[in-house]
C-alpha cells in the first residue's frame, strides 16, 4: 500500500491505536487536589470506561440552595464590609451569612444565606445599611456566583473524599428555580450527605524570622482563625484585567482590626517584610522569610507574602475601613483550590435537601441498564448492517462501510475513556445517533461514486468523492450548529447527548469518512486506474 496516497487510512489506524491505549492502557487517576467542574465516574470492568449514575448505580441529590437575594442595587467597593455587618445585625444573623456581590453589568446584589428572611425585614436592613431597599428586587434563592462556588466546593470534596467521583452541576427548572444536582456513582446517599457536610479547620498563620542565640528561628502566629474566616466573605476565583488569577476576601470589622494589629506587631508592614522575595516558602521551606500560610487541618496549602500596597493600608489604618484584599496565585486552577481551602470545604450556604429529591439507584439496576444499552447499540448496528447489504449486495462496498461505522464508535469510546467522561443513557443515545448519521454519510459517498457511471480513473473517483464530501461536510456543520446550544447550556441529559453527537460528527468528517474514501478507491480501482 502506498502510504502517501493512503495517509487517511494510516491516520485512522493511528487513532484506533490511540483509542485502544485509552480504553485498555494504564488508567490515570484524577488529581485529588484538583478543583474543577469536570468529574470522574466509576471505572469498572476490563476497560477504562467510566460510567455515570444510570449505568453504575449510586446516589443523586437534587436540591436548591438556602438564601434570599436582593438585586438591582448600587454598591461601592468600600461599602461591602459595613453592609454585611449592618444587614447581619439587623436580621440577627452572622456577618458570614451575608454576601455582597458586585456586578457592574446586571446590578449589584446582597444575599442572606439563611432561612426565614422576610422581604419586609430584608428591605429595612438594606435601608439601614445605606442602600435603596424599597427599589431592590428581592427573590428567593442565591446568586449565580454562589451556585458556582457551591459546585466547585462539592466537586473538590468528592474528588478528595475517597468516593469514585461524581458529577456536580446546576440545573434550572421549568418554574425558574435553580437546583444543584449531585451524581455520585457507587455511593449511598448517607455517604454523600456526610461528605458534603464535612468541614475542616482552616486558619491563616503568619511566620516571621526571629534572631536567637543559635541563629534564626521562626515564630508562627495565627492571624485569622477558622471562625473569623467563616464570618468573612470568600469570593469566587477569577482573573483581573492583566490575566492574573486571584481570590477576593472581605473580612468583618472585628477580624480586620485583629488582623491589622497582629501584622503590625509582627513587623509585616516593614519594607523588609514586603519585598519581592519576602516569602521564599516555595524555594526554601526551611527558610521561608515573612510568609502568610493558609492551613487546612494543620497542613500548609498556600503561602504568600504581604503586598506592599496592602501593608501601607494596614499601617495607615485605611484597611480597617475597607477590609478587602486579594490573594494572588500562579494559575486559575490554583486560585480555585485556594478558594475551596479557605472555606475548608464549607458550602457557602446549606443545601435544602428536604425541598429537593434524593435518589438511590442500586448497582444491580445500573448493571441491567448497562447491558440493555449495549444490546440496543448492537441491535442498531445489526439493523444498519442488514439495510446496507440489501442495498448494495456487494461486500466490497458494504463491509468497509460497516467497519468504518464501527471504528467511529470505537474512537468515540476511546475519547470518552481518555477524558474520563462518565457514560450515562443520554451518551448511549448519542452513540446510536452517531451510528445512524455516520452510515448515512457513508451511503452518500458510496452512491455518489458508484451511481454516476463507470469509474475509469482515479481522477474521476476523486472528483466524485469531493462532490459527496461537500454534501456531508455541510450536513456536519448544520448538525454541530444545531447541537451547540444543548452542549453548552445546563439542560441535564440533553447535554450529554449533544456532546457525543458533536464529537462523533467531528471524528467522522475529519477521520473516518476520508479513510472510507481511500478504502473504497483501493477496492474499486486497479493499481493502473489509481495512477
């Protein structure tokens, strides 16, 4: 075989080998410290395929978040701490249960993350805090930022909790209510609820060098306790205009006062303590310099120095009037992990499980669904095979077509195994759709090439193949455009169906369809005709 002429077939073989490695090679374990929105299903059996709740059994919890939100407010950056304190005092709740969200596009918001807050009391508290309480729009529920923070926190806890992983997402009901949906394969509901409620002990500790008779020793002092951080507002990980990731923090007035005094007493506001190399923990843990450690259950998870600008504000007393600062990181992933660690696994607010649904699916039932899904896919492939043989009655045309369709599904399975996609029934429906659309495109290629008369030369073959490829290429673009909204919107099971369909179409257009054209050319033309 001329490799130059048949490079598409070679590319298909390479993809098949890569899929084989993804399916049967060494499985890569997810990073337990990673905090991301993607999730890991339960990998069982001889392959690295991971299965979601419907095919592996497990627990699903669907519940709203407790809270009341006032929107369409106008809030200045320096007001955040005083608003949280005033609203908290007026409603007789902790300042840690009041969150201020600044959003220039949609208006600023204040949310109270406890139950039984009346609209009248909330408006009065906003007015006392210096806001236009009467003009505010008040609704039940929390902001999108709080929902996203909850998803990231639960995802990190599941990945670290010794379970087989899970899937956490937000979902909007037909009535407009927002829910958090948690799917954890191979786990009962008690395990999941206990894991979600489990919290660690977090604190920020300052370490400073002190000269002693035997040289330099380091003194550690806690400057923000677990309780003070619980009452603080830990913002969502984000990036500034320069692309620098960070986590914003707003302290209560009492915490800010104690934090400032401790840092001044320890010498953190001096020029020596705020230089570019003041904290050397990453380079030299034994000789870290002036560092602020974030610790969870006594373990250091983040270390950084004090920003010179923040040191000036602390020294002048300005920080106590606007006690907000940021903790910068090297990547957005590190910022997301820091955000979760600062909360020590505590959710921003409580999941109202009693107002949602809790489902436990036994593993035996999941296994039955798995075999039924496999049988359905096999029946679909056999039905297509019979139709193709009845139409062409030529094994040289039909067999490569069916083998190409099977290869397409195999590549999709390899893709799912490689990225740790937890397969559910919606994904299986996508696989069946890919079989149908894939064979349909192969039929277009075969009909265009065989039904236009005798194929005398390789040039005639290529002309007819290009004509057919334009048709299936246009159809692929249409399919991708139609499925894209389903793939990117939080529409539950429809999202999985759309993702598999889009990836299957791309694999077909870029890999399997061109390879089928080369196979058909080799079978239908002699070597002299191909030249």
